[in-house]
C-alpha cells in the first residue's frame, strides 16, 4: 500500500471520492466538511454549517453536488461550484449516520439512529418514503440501490458498524463489534450469509469491496487495515500503524485508490503530579513514575466496564486517594470513580481495589476529606470519602470545574473563568477567556495559567490577570518551572513566559547551535515569550515536574 496523500484534521467521520476529479471529501467530528485535492495535497475548500459531527457524505455522480448528514438531524445538499448549501432536508429525529445519492433516480438515501431509512427526492425536496427498523439497535450504515421491502439479516453476535453493497454483484459485506467481517449474498426476496473473515482482534469499524478485484478492505480499532481475498476468505495483507485508530474507509469508483479516516491514538493520558511523583492512567492501570529514579510501576488495576478512556484525574496526597473521571459522548452518561491507592502492591500483579462509582461530569478534591462533583444537571455536590453527599452548593452556570486550592474551585463557562469559594458559597473573581481547556497551577499556587485553544492567560492567586498571550497555532500543554517560568508547547514550538518583567539579550551562539533554533520575542503585558523549534523531534506534552524542564543554570540569562 503506497500512501499518496495524508493530512491531519479533526476526527474523520465520512469520506467520498469524486468520480472524475482528484478530489476527496472528508466530513469531520467538529462539523466541518473539507474538500481536498489528493494529487496536489492541497485543501480546496471548507463547508461549515452543521452543528456537530458530520457522519454521512457523498458526491453526486454527474451534478456538481454533494450531500451531508450530521448529528444535528439535518441533511444538507451543497453545490461545490457555488460554494454554498442549496437547501436542508428535515425529518430525522436522531443522529444521521449515512447519506448517499442514488445512481439513477433523483433520490437521497439516509440512515439514522431514529431507526429509520428515508428516501428523499432532492429535486422536489420531499421525503418519498421511509422504513422502520426495530430489531435490537440502531442502523449505522445502509446502502440501498433500489427500494425493496426491508430485509433483516441475522449473523453478527454484536452491534453492526458498517454494511456496504458490491458495485456490480449481489453481495453485501458487513463489519461488527464481534470482530468479524461477513459476506452475504442476496436476491430480490432474501439474503443469506456466505462466509466469515476472521483476524481482527477488536471492533471492525468499516468494510468495503474493491471496485474491480475480488478483494475486501476492512479497518478496525485494533489499529490495522486488512485486505481479504473474497474467494479464499483469507487475509492477504495487513497494514498496521500503532499510533492510528482507523474509523472509516472510502473506495474510488474507478481507480485503485482508497481513503482511510483515522484517529491519532497518541492521546494525552489523565495524570496528576505530587512532589517528585507522576500518577497516570495507562491500559486500565494506575501507574506511578518517580522523577528521581525514573522508576515506572503499576500501583493498582482499575475497574473495568467503561468503554470510554479516563478523561481527568484528581489526586489527594493526604488520604492517598484518587478521583478518575470518564467523559462519555453523551455527557449525561459520564461517571467518576473514587479509589484508595494501596500502600503496598506488587508491580507485576497489582491489586484491584473496589472503587466507588457515581455519575458526574467532573470530580475534584477541595479538602482532605471532601471533593466536589459537577453533576449532569451542572449543579455542585460536596461529598465525603464514603462518596456520600454532604451538601449541595448553588454555583453560577458552568460547564467544567477545576482545582483552585483548598476550599476553592475554578468554574468555567463559555466566556470566562470564575474563582469560587466553596465554604463561603460566593464568587471571588472572574476573568474573560473563552473555552479554557486546561488549568495549570504553579507549585506554590501563587500563579495559574489558563490554556485555551489559541490563547494563554496568566493570573495570580486572586485570579487577577497578569498577561495574555495569543498564538496563531494550537496551544497543546504547559508546566511551571520551579523558578516561576511558565513553559508551554504549541503544535510547532516550545515557548516560555515570564511573569515578573523581562530582560532581553541577543541569543548566544551556543543557543542557536544547540538546537538549530529560531528565536523570536513578544512582550505581552509583563510577560515575554520566546520560542525555539527542535530540529530532531516535535514538542511533547509537559508535566509540572523537575525532570520536565532543564535546570535553571542552563536557561538564558533572561529566564534566571
């Protein structure tokens, strides 16, 4: 398999090749539809009118049109020459999973989580008919070449994620959470299972036929794309990328080209730092890394049962307890677990203590034996170590809570962050910064950095703004040096900011030679940022630890 074109974007949910031009449409989780020239590796255009993920996308075979369907229950028909949406079709009552143009009739076919398949006439802009499906779950992908009575196929043991028709033969291929790829034959009245391809060891996300050869391509959450021989029902080749999780495949109708949408699984683990210890979650274990000795051990095994990764962690050193929050796609299904970390544990076979699980968006420690929970109604609950509600606190409307020292919390809403005193039940201060994603406190909690997508605000303990830093590219992470310097990473650089004035001296020759550096200077209020690009590796996520930054003796004089 030769990679002709690759680009990074938000999570790809749908793909469609243009039948004649070297174009591919990618519908993304953030609601944007991108049009790419895969031959020139350039972005041609972007279409952004959906509210939420766009899962269905398809080019028309003759007209300069494409259709999209998303989680906003809307089907939109676009003209890419006019660069705008022509009209919107309404009627589905839940997420729309797929949308396709019929190859002969002026029809659009859509499948939705409302358990219906609908056929629309895009010329008259009306729904022609729809079919109900009520057998144990939702439709995730269906293609219909003609509108026959609906057929129900039983064969997979778990939820079916994808089904696709062969372009010329009466065959269907399907992939499911039972890790199997199944081939079906059909006629006008029935369909039956022919064979099964086994080899994936995680959920099969998508499966498609090769348009001209007797091959099937499938991708899976096991980070692989597999090619199967249809006649022998055996695997021909496997393409594996350890840092990619593939979600969707698209086949060119005429050429030997395929597109794969993937998720970069080099995800930031939930972590917490205390002293010289880093606690983080990996592979259903809570692990501990000693910065001094670099010893990395598993301290306990976590409770299973959630299909979502741990979103955030809050560590209580006084009680040696930890709160692990899991964020579901549907926020109302989010949970947290309260664990007491075993004092002694075998790193080869760590204990699996029983945790206390409850519903809640976020859980954060606010005292030695108290923690705060932002529940599904966005109200604040204070609980004890037995996970019992001690009291309820009325707080301003907020979307997220962060630690802000003993007895205090930072409340985030869409427009800013508020410092809230839990004991006094009142707001102490507010700053305006939109969509804060991370909050990083200095070791003595005298300063805090609020990180948004393209901005950083540094404040003191009273949440008084000291400086604002704007970046043109994405801010990824940040950490405080023990000398009070804030170090942060963007997609391309590692930078640092000073909170107490700055001194400027030209960079020494050894500085530029050491890293092949590009130096720049920006003064933001009382802070200075300088950046350099490493010639050998990209920036990594920073944690607030002595080992994550170099010694102050090696910093430029303006930082010491």
